[in-house]
C-alpha cells in the first residue's frame, strides 16, 4: 500500500514535470522522451516515469513510435484547428453553465486579469499574455457544475498547450481584439444574458483566434 502511494506520488511529479516542459516548448514536437534520462533527472525509477508518459499519451501529448519509443506529439495545422474547434464548443458550454455561479467577486477577478492583459499590449509578451488568458478563462469555466464537460475543457487546454506555447506569438494583432471580446463576455454574464448567448460569445471568441491564426498562415486565401 505504501509503495503504491509512493509510486502514485512520484508518477504525478513526473507527469507535471514532463507536461510543463512540453507546454513551455523545452520539449518541442518530436522530442524523444528517454525514460532512463528523465528518471535520473528526477531521481526516481523508470516506473513512475513510464506511468506519467502513458497518461500524457492518453491526452495525445505524447506518441509512441515503433523502434523509437515515446516522443512529444508532432503538430500540424489540422490538429491545431481540430483542437480549437473542439475547445470552442466545450468551453462555450462550460462558460454558459458556470454563469449562474459566477458572483461579482469572481467577475471582478476576471476583469482584473483582463486589465493586466490590456496593459501588456503596449509591451507585448506573448507567453505572459497567454498565461493571463488561461487564468481569465479558467475563472469563467471552473464553476461548471458538469464534471464531464469540465474534464473535456481541461483536456482541451492541455492539448492546446502541447501544440504551441502561444497563438498570440504568431498573430499578436489578435491580442487587442481578444481583450475586447473578454469585456463583452463579462458584460453578458453580469447582465444575466441568455445562456445560449453567453455560450456563443465564448465559442466565437475561441474560433476567432483560430481564424486569425489560419489567416496568418494563408494570407492570400479567400
């Protein structure tokens, strides 16, 4: 029992350590995850590292290749689009379901984060902006009373962080529109708008970021 608990604890440590490096791009797409090297770095056996990698594989952040082993998942444009489309749908639903549970204090906290994002526009830092963006949205969807939807949102954000550190690094002009849309979403929630209106606002907000990224990749497309 003690060994199991210890293994679980170390597995969680390994999971967080590897995942944070995938998110920060220290372990970029295609990076080979060598169990022995990671275990040595973390001063633990390969067993919890293997468990952590299996968990990351279930989240599609890691893939196994024959005769190669575990690698950070390679990313293509379609994968990004599919992730953003899915996240827009489930995060929109989660935000709408959360709305009745968001009191003035929570909304003020989200507004304060958005103010920090606005101030950052003058001296833009895509990574910091993205971290604040995650915080803003988490305030709005975490009270979601449906645990299944909330789990899907968490998985979507985890997948997105594994794909790229920040969309805003590729389309910095999107940041200004993003903070404006945050204000609109907050206003809808404060005013007690119809849940469907809130859901569509949150969904379209996510999809506009996706559209801006695609437009930057294909500037001559119709």
